[in-house]
């Protein structure tokens, strides 16, 4: 299956994005994802990830086949958490890999140069290594304690200053990010965040997304005139 979103537009959207939203099955069931995705896109989220650690692959594929074209209509990319083998059949723009998943070079050989590949990193050393390996963007954290990664020790926002000096790729700070903590992120040079529970549990997801972006000092990643 061809990607639901043209790869060049997916890369452009990534470069412009400041808020990365994860549709996580631990916080919202797949049946709620299309509605949530629409609301978060309305609020300015620029990149989306489908993360379903507790779902079988066939259900992940089914959900991705719905979400990828839905987001592509807005010019926004969908990435899969792991499962590089599902990228092509789902029409997703790429996948996000952890330190223990398939490596970036191997995923690149499997998926090609146009596919978006992201990598989770937990230290400045891992961040610089991820850039050298050819990732398109990085997740950096967890900055704070988070229920999505309870086994990971928080690294703290001060570490952001280290990778600002060393990494030219887009990187999204992640882990326990709330509106009240955005000032600590920006104080140390961060300008992009990935948010999970705050967005998915909000009574008004669109307003929650706008709140995050406002505190980052930006608004939507795409101007209305740029949308299809």
C-alpha cells in the first residue's frame, strides 16, 4: 500500500511540528482514536503515533489503516510504535523505535529512505548516536516520572541543554510533560514536546493541545492556508 501521506509532506510536517501526540491504548481504546486524533489535530498537534503495547498486530493494523488516511487529509503523519513490518500495509508514514527494538539502519534498509523513523533516547549520548545512525527525529526523556514508562528513571529537564548543543535533528521532550512544566522545558532550550496522558485524559483535547502550544510560544504547526 502506498503511504497515505506523501513522504515529502510527512517530512515537512515533522519539521514544522512542536506538539507530538501519542494515541496510547493504555489511556484510550482504539474506538476513540479517530475522534481524539481529529480533536488533537484541531488543537495543533503536528505528528501522531499509534502506541498499543497490549493489542495484537492485526488490531494495530486495522486501526492504522483508519488513522493514516484520516490524518493525511490534514497533511499530518501517523507513525507506528515499533512494528516496522506494518508500516507499508497500513499506509503509515513511518515508525518510532525504542533502544531495544530493530535498529535504525536495519529499519531504513527495510523501509527505505523516504519513511520517517524516530528513536527514543534517554541520554545525550544516545541522542547523538541516534542522529549519527540516521533517525529523522528523536524522543528525549523521560524528563519526569511517568506512568507510561514506570521503569525508567527520570533524567530531568536540565539534560535538554546538553543535546541542544549536540543535535540538529528535531527532538521531542517526553515524559510527564504537563502545561506547568513547559517553562522548565523551554528554559533549557526545548521547543518540541510529546504529550500523552494530559492530552488523552483532557475533557477538551483540542483546548489541551492549544494550551501546550501556547506555553511553548507557538500555535498550530500548519497555517490554515497550508492545509489541504
